[in-house]
C-alpha cells in the first residue's frame, strides 16, 4: 500500500478527495498488519527511547471508536493508552487549552491514542466560538475577539507543541477520517433503526450535521496549517470502515519501521554469566 497518497504534504481541498476506496480483503489484511504493529510496539517498549501519539479526528459516526478497537486489539494492554477528550472539566478550564492533552501524553515506550484531540480547540470552538468564553481568557471579551487570527494563533501553538514533543521522542501521526455526508446519514439512521444502537444516537448529532460545510472548512484549514514533517496529517477515506482501519494500521506500521527499534542487550558482565545463570536455575 502506498501510504504517501494519503499524507498531506501540500494544501488540500477536502471536497476533491474521495471518501470511498474499498480494498479487497481489508479485514484479512488488517489481521496481519496489526500483529506486526504490536510486535514493533513491544520492541519500542523494551527500547524505551520513543513513544507514539496517534491522533484521530473526524465527523460524528466516522468510525473512530471501532477503528481503535480493531487496529490495536493485539497490543499488550501495557503498551497502549486511549484518551477520549470530552467537554473540558472545571479544572481543565483553569489551565491553557493544551494542558489536558500534555498531561495525557504517552510515556516513552508506549502508544497513546487521542480519540478526538487537541484539534477540537480549533474545530468545535471555531464552529461554536461562544465555547471559548468558558476558558476565561483575559484578552477574549466578545465574539469580535474570536476571528480567524485567534484560531490561526492557536494552530501555531499546536505546531510548537507537536514540535516540542517530537524533538523529545514522540512519533506523531494524525488521521482525519474523511466521511461523506451521505454515509453519515446512513450511519445515523442505522443507530435509530437498530434498537441495540439507539444509545449511540444524540439529538445533538443532527444539530451538528446542519453545520457540515462549516466543519469541513475548519478541518481543511486546520489540516493545511498543521501538517508538518514531524507531525503529518493523513486524510483517510472513511466511508468503508474496514478500508479506513487498514489504511491507518498500514500507515502506523510503515512509519514505525522507519525508526528501527531495537531491543536492549544485557550488559557485557551479565552476558558473560548467562551460562552460569542457566546452570543455577537448572540445578534448583
């Protein structure tokens, strides 16, 4: 798979990028890929030099939850941490907008998955600028203070944040699950038509759906301004869930391979005594 065709290396126009690209036997291929990722992560954990941050963004019903379940299911539990960022708590609002994301970053050796990410601060709050008032920022007193330059400044701070953690050994991969409006409609109807899925539905989903075009514009701007060599965005066709999962998994695998993780070796003085240690155990 050529993962580079999904990587954002120049300005993109989302409406020109396909949301559907079915891949034959995607589920079968995913089983092989995720096992390889899990093996690499075990080596990364043992080496303790790098961590990885996987960022997932997308419109409601784009398949983030199920993707996490399917892509990382073969990971050792100690190797992956998933964080889903909801509405900021009272404590989180007393800090800067990146604070809650910074303290959730994965330790060296681990993979952290952000299900919705620090980009909510330039997406949801840009569509609903009134949400920013709850942050109690001294320089924000009215909607007039929340123009494009406010959000572009935040994006630059996000770039700085990602550069900082990248320089300290965090591999950053960001995925936008590119869903069509028609497919979202089908998935929302499925939640309503299948009783076991009713709990997933929220009336707010329909309210946000009416703002589809605004969200697409905000996503496009954010992706174009924050896809960097140290923290690239990948636009993944998401109308077919198995395909989206395989593309994300394959991208993670190919990016991990670049780092040539190596398991640590015993100190020479211990290596010299391996036969002695074996003998002690066998003679118990």
